């Protein structure tokens, strides 16, 4: 089985975007604020939006199951207040749940949280628990910077985030550390802000003792871990300067990297530098980089071919990257699969 741990509903019917525009208009003029019930999307529309896009590509490329969350750049936690984020997250999560119901063999949910700048993360717990208990979601996306590129929240190691971590541990759900749209002109959303955040999250964990407080807390750092694998020596050296344990013991029981690195040399480096137990297959397909690489003739986000081709994996270790590690990192996913005899 090939499990893609990083997929977003980037192809949702246009009505969703229209509803969101209306909601944003409603922030300035309350008379324009739509109700959640005003959004009407039928199952046929959902089915079509998946069959023509993600599912078509999954079948063509040979992946089986995607951990599916709302579109990351649309989370835009910096827009409006908690009430705005709360309604928006509930709508987006419900759509991913419905996709997982329509295609249970191919999609299982991960929740977007109703984060809002300056608001206690504790407020996200009801939506988190609803998604886990009612929707069978197996993970969350945690935005370390709800301000959208201004970094006004405390680091991930701060006690500010602990109420969420307690719930993650209790429910055995990992968090993909995933920012959203940048509203800071200095940082391009997917080219800079995403990769900055991946690197920043890793370093926040490195300088702290977060995983002493939460030995079973798990973070998936997407986009191949940002700059981390490429600069592994720097991070090892910094940990040494800070008198931290070896990274293997300090962070690698808790931090995992996905394979959303869109070229062969990147996957070769990732698989050479990072222990195989810490690498999870992912494509983030139909995401930030949708084109075809003229050097190969294949889509940049067709990441399976890079994992297949890298000389640093054999049959056993490739199986870990494609399936085994995901079952370990996402215990609720493993249990859902086992309950279906898989
Ligand atoms: Zn993503």
C-alpha cells in the first residue's frame, strides 16, 4: 500500500471560494456575513472534483490512500477573528470528511484548526475533538504562525501550545506543522513562507526540551523538512553547542519529514541524510507546483518516481517510506486500516 500523508482539498467546488469571499466581506459589513448553511455543495460535485483530479492522479501514479486536509493556503488564519476561523474551519473540515465518506478507500481526514492570531490555542480543542471523534480524522495541521508571516505567536516549544499537545497525545494524532498564506510581502507563500516555517519549526524544537515534556508528541514537517536535511550538519553542530543530546535522541523520536521535494537530487539527499524511519511518503499533489518538469517530462509533484528511483532505499526501507512509517506515526490510521482488514 502507498500512503500519501500530505494532500489538500485544493480542487473543491468554486462555491467554497465564493462563500469564503462573502465571509471576508462580512467581516467589514456584518449584513453581508453568510451563514454556514448558505454553502450548498452536493455529493456529485464533490465526487467530480476528486475523480477528475486527485483520484485520477493517484490511480495513474499508483498511490492508494491520501491523508486529506483542507487547502492550506486557504486556511488564512490571519483573516478575521476566532469566530471567522471557527466557522471556516468547520466548513472546510466537513468537506474533507464528506470526501473521506465518498471514497473511504482513498481518503482519510486531517483537520484544519480554527486558529486566530493572539487567541489561546485551547479554543481549537472542540473542533479538533469533533474531527477525531465524529469524522475519524487521524491528524491535524498545526499553523505555528497564524499571523500569516509576521510570527507573533510564541515558539512551538512554549507552554502556549501545550493544551493542544495534551489533546494530540491523548488522541494519538500527529500534527503536520503547516503555515498558510503569507500576508507579509517579504515572504512568497509557497516558495518562502512554507519552507521558512518548516525550518523554523525544527529549530524551535531543537533549542527546547519540548519532547521531554511530551515524549509521544509527533510532528510531521512537510516539504521535505524545509532547509533541514540539506543543512543537517549545521543542526547537529548547533545541538552540540547547546549541549543537547544527539539529534537522533533529541528529536527523531518525534519529528518526521515528508517527501514533497520535487526533484530526484532532493529525494536522494533526504534519503541519504535522514534516517529512513523518519521519512514519510507524500506528494502534496495539485498543490503549489503543478507543472511538468521539462528536464524529465514528468510532473514535479509526481514524487513516487523519485522514491522508487533513489539508490538509497531497498525494498524494505522503501516499504517503510510508503506505508510502514505512516502506520507508526499515525496510529489512528493504522487502526482504521486494520479494522478494514488492511
Ligand atoms: Zn501542504
